[in-house]
């Protein structure tokens, strides 16, 4: 009830990472939000300070996010703001700002996008090429690993993004990367 809801407009700063959890899947990425102001002396718009937020998207939102958003793309994020205060014995106190996303979309004031409806049971986590057409590194969440019972991916039913990228690449705690199979219906 007493939650701080925010709407942020910024650019995707890191590759979207996906992992399965006991409560369903979750995706995360870093969002860069740069304030802009008009400088009367220069008669031009100038960039101000940049703030970074970690955006978390659970279940279907996170799964759809993995195949829809790439590094550098402008997005609008709406969700619950959570500021964490961490006191570390080996260093200074750290603060971080997280957003548990309720809705995420492209900022269409800066470009166009194409929407593709995903029907129940159809969504699968996918990896998309970055803004410059290059894939980013595999996610490195020490606890992330592919489901043990996952069947081998097939080209006919394999999950691909709009750019034709392969299914999500998981990195296990040992550091070896494996392709995860598309999730079942």
C-alpha cells in the first residue's frame, strides 16, 4: 500500500539477464537515466548527471523482456522503487536503487517498435543482439544454470528473437556456458 511507484525514462545500459528461480523466472538489467536541461548561455540542451537503476522483471514480463530489449535502446520503466543500504565491513556504506518493474516498453518518442503478442505458454527466454548487432556476454549469476530436465533445443521449435538470435545462454557456477532449451508449454 505504501509503496513508492516510479516511472523512469532512460537507456538500457547492460544486457538483459534471465534466470529461473523457485518462484518463476526473473530478468534484470541496468537502466541509465540522464537528466537533460536547456543551457541558456550555450542556447543548447546539455546532459546532466546520469543515475543508474537495476531493473527487475519477474515471470512473463521478464521473459518477454529478454527478447525485446537490447543495450542502448530507449525504454520507459514503471514499477516499485526500492533503495537498499548495504554496510560492508571491508569498505564504505553502499546504496543502490532497484525497480521491481510492473511495465516496460520502448520509448516511442525516440523511435518505432513492432509489437508481437505472446500467447499463454508460448513465451520463452531469448537473447537478442545488442544495439550494434553484437551479442553481449553470457549472464554471470553464480547460481544460474539450465534446468536439469530440459530437452535439447531444436531448430524448428527453438526460441529466437526478432533478430534471429539463439535461445538464452546460461552460465553455470563453474563458468561453462550452455544453451538452455526453450521452456515447455
